[in-house]
C-alpha cells in the first residue's frame, strides 16, 4: 500500500511556528496539520487527503463542515455573535427545549450550557453538592472527565493529568470500573462482574472509607472513552442505580464522549437500562462548535439565581450549530451510527481472526475499541504496537487515535458510509500487518 511522506514541507513549517508560541502541554498524537475537511475526509496543508476515523475525538458528529451546520452558523453570525448570559435569546431556549425532549429522564429536565466537557462536569459536581448538601464524589479508575481542578480530580486514566497539580479537589474516591476484559476484583459464584464492583463500592468504600450519607454523587462514563473504550459488565448499571437510590446518592453520567447519538441512542447509558440524575454533554453536541451542557432532572436543580453561571454559556452561534446538529442526528445519523457501527464491528472481528496481536474488539454503534495485546491469555497490553499502528495508518491516509493502555479507538463522524468503513479498515489492516512485522 502506498504511503505518504509526512509531515510535508508546509506542515513542517507550521509545526515549527506552533512550537515557538503554543503551550507544549497539548497531547499532539502525530503531525497532522489541517487545511480543510468535508464529511468524513480531511486534507492537510500539503494537499494530502485522509479518511477521518477520529472526528476530533468524537466531536465532528455530522462530519466536517456539514452544509446545514455551516448555514446555521453563518445565519446566526450575521444576526449577532454574543449577548451575555445576563440576557435571553431564542436559540438558547430552543436548545434547552430540544435537550429536555431527548434527555434520558422520565421527568422534565433543566440544562446549564457550558463551553466544554470539563465545564459540564464542574457544573454537575457543584449541583450535586448543592442539592444534596454532601461533599464526596465517587469516580472510577480509568475515568476521564476533563482537566479543570474538579473534573481532573475525578479523572483517573493517567498520572500525567495529576502530576505537578496537587492538591486536587478534596472528597474524591475511586472504584474499579467494571471492565470485563481486565477484571480487578474477584467475583462470587454466579455474580455478574458489574454487581461485584457495586458490592465493592458498598462493602469497601461506603462501609470503610466514606459514609454513604456524605456521598453526593457517583460520576461515571457509561462507556469509558479515554480509559480504553470499555463497555461495562451488563449487571453494573441496574445495580448502580439501586445503590444510589438506597443511599440518596445522585448518579451522574458523563456522556461527553459517548453521548449524542454515537452509540445509536441519544445517550450511551440508555444501552444499559438505568436512568441517571444528571448528564454531562459536550463534544458531538454542536459538530465542533465549543458547546457543552449539564442536563439534570428539574426537581434537583434547586440552586438559586447567581449560584452558577458563565460568560459564553448559551452562545448563540454554538446553540444554532447544536440545533442543526441534533436535527441531523435525529433524522439520519443516529440510525446510521447503529447500522454502520455494527457493520464495522463485524468487519473488525473478522480482521481479529487474522491477527493474534488483537486481543479484543468491542463497541456499540460508532464507538469502537481495538485492543492490542502481547499475550492473548493474560491480556497484557501492547502499547508500542498500538502506537505503531496509529502512526502507520496515518502514513497510509487514515486518522485514528489511541486510548487506554493499548487500545485504538474508532470514533468517526456519524455520517460515515459502509464503503468508507471498508476503505478505512483496509488501511488499518495493512497498518496492523506491517506493525506486527516490525516496520
Ligand atoms: N468527559 C469525557 C468522557 C471526555 O472524553 C472528555 C474529553 O475528552 C471530557 C469529559 C472533557 O471534555 P473537554 O476536553 O471538552 O473539557
């Protein structure tokens, strides 16, 4: 298969200039310098074309520069770009109404608009503390919730997110995530692994570390993203809901990566038979315009005027982009995510039969993880191989991203077609074959 010489001369120059003036803290997976994009394809500044299996980490849900999203942004920009959150405007209200209609609660909701995922999580933490009058929050190992101090304190996917930033927020305890491929806890006979984790939370955390009546919330990604695209054991969510109800603890679902149609349902927790009390959204909600939302059951949003706010929340352009995005997802792309996602999953499982380096292929809809291992029995991850596959795929014209220790994530725009999946997987398999050979 033909490979590109990357980075090209134009990309090289821009990267050099970037290094001179931009903070070095950004992760930067590989030297892709974007020029423009359309649908599921992107072009770099040297004219190289790539198929996009990353979508800016699950953000470009309707593809790059969808004409309807562009039109909504242009029309709104021509009317007004900003009015502070001290005032009102129609698009903000319309978005609130839309989110209320699609929120995963069997009762009305209220939304607080934010500018990012981490800000949605901060809002959820503050609301949970405010409503319950309790301080502590339980999170999960491998969880990722953002990088502001509250959210990063609940993040537990890499020590790099904490290194040099202590002291973090007080009142945080982490439990193992119910990862069936890497179980940390010993289950009892006949017990689903998800129930084992809940038993651990109740018997070890609530009875030994933090009193249940001082726990405000349990914060969980229904499918862990940054942690490795991990789908929880099936008994987990029903048991978690029961535990929360038993102790008056709020259940917060961080849907920033997995939500907004990516799994074929509006919210990924809807795949697991439990209703949360609060959800945190961002990323795919506005096709790449910076918008997030903390959506909560109306009856728990008891904080008064002035308790929480922001300058840009409910930005009219972001709201207009979000309304256009949600309509496209509802009419077309959510179903596409389910159908094309299951097609991609089957194709990847077939590829897995030809590669002993692939330990696990898992996913729901268009949130798919491919885990590379050194040993099929012990499941020890092969991060070097995974990194190599990501790099070789890039050289072959496919954008992917890693996550977890040794997982490659596939999170394309939700409008991707079967033939684009075929093309991308052909590149991916070539990258895997060559990586296994040590190229
Ligand atoms: N929560 C989850 C599940 C995420 O995946 C992310 C970002 O990757 C965040 C929160 C933080 O979002 P942001 O980077 O927009 O602050």
